[in-house]
C-alpha cells in the first residue's frame, strides 16, 4: 500500500472515535503521539460543546470542530464561529415551547452559546442526556436571557428526532440548517454551516488540501465533512446514506475502526 501524504485528520466522536460506552479508547493516546511526530493535525469533530471536547481530551492542544462546525478553534486560537440571529433564536424557542406545551413533542431545548449551554428543564432524564454533551451548562429561568452568542439550538426528542422534531420544523429547514445529529438529537444552525465548512476552514488555516485530509463519520451531520476529505471513511456502523457518501469503509467504533484505519494509513 502506498502511504498517503495525510496532514489533517478529522473524526466524529459518538459512533465513530468513541467506544459504544462513550469512552475514548486508551489506544488513542499513543496514536496521537505518532501523529504529532509525523506533523499530522488531529481534529475531533462533533456536535458536542467545545468545553466538553476539551475535557474529553484532557485539555490536549488539538484542533477542535465543535457544535457541528459552528465553532472551530486551533489550540487557543479561534478559527471561526457562526452565531444565530437573536430574533430567530427567540422565535424558534417560542415555537418549541408551544409544541411541547401542546403535547406535539416530548422534547427539551438546549440553547448553545459560546460560553455555555442553557436549559430551563430539570427533568432528570433530559438533564442526564444534556450533561453528556455540554460540560459548561447552566439551568436558567429563561434560556433567552443570558448574554451570549448562540451557535445553535439543540432539541432532545425523547421519541426520536428524525421522526418527530425534524418534520415539525420542515419550514425552518427552508432558511436554516435542521440537522439530525443523533437518534434523539436535532440541531438548528445557520444555513451553510456544518462540519464540512469547518473542516475546509481548518484546511485553509493549515495550508492542507482535501487530498491530504482524512475524515471519519457515521451519521448525517458528518456527510459534508466526509465530502471535504478525499480520504473519507464511513464506519461499519454508519447510517447507509452516510456510507453511500464516503469513499472508504472503516471497522465499527466497537472495533476501534478510526484507530486501526489511521494506523494503516501511517503504514
């Protein structure tokens, strides 16, 4: 096998790099040392909050694609961020509150700011799910009150986001990104913002081409990222529509597919 000239690797977290139990594999750390020796940048790319990603990686000096591409940092330097208009956030939150109050949705809302995520609900099951992804989290009387730049609005649908929340927000999708980012999660962001746009911003910052980029993903919010890398890999456990976009396949996250594939690429 000819060893490709990979300079940048981006990997989704849940269902991709992380084990099925949500843990970062111990095998990642010696691999990261090898990547650094080769001068290869590594970027976790997730719907998760920046603070959560930094905690997961022990504060490691990495490139981070957070909040589904709305916030990108390289070490301590911001590469890009994209905030929603306050008026839109207010109208969307009001609509979601109404849908929940009317019984049309069983869902909780997370307003995701640059500094923190904000929720109103204290339902134990909802809070437990939110805490998995948002380490910087505040419970507030009104999610619209904090003075923060809102990167996205996330909805946790107890009954399934793709089946319920996404159709309920079909008209919102005409003006904004409405992304199914997990079985229960829907993310609403500005149009044209995604992990692929974020990855291309990193490529420009690093002077790296798509041919020098590898990317790994498993779900809908990874599609554009896979399209931005010539060495694109869908996990064995990926959604079929995502697998159809990728050029290559990797073993499942349960089989350490990202780590094993990168080791192969490194020769």
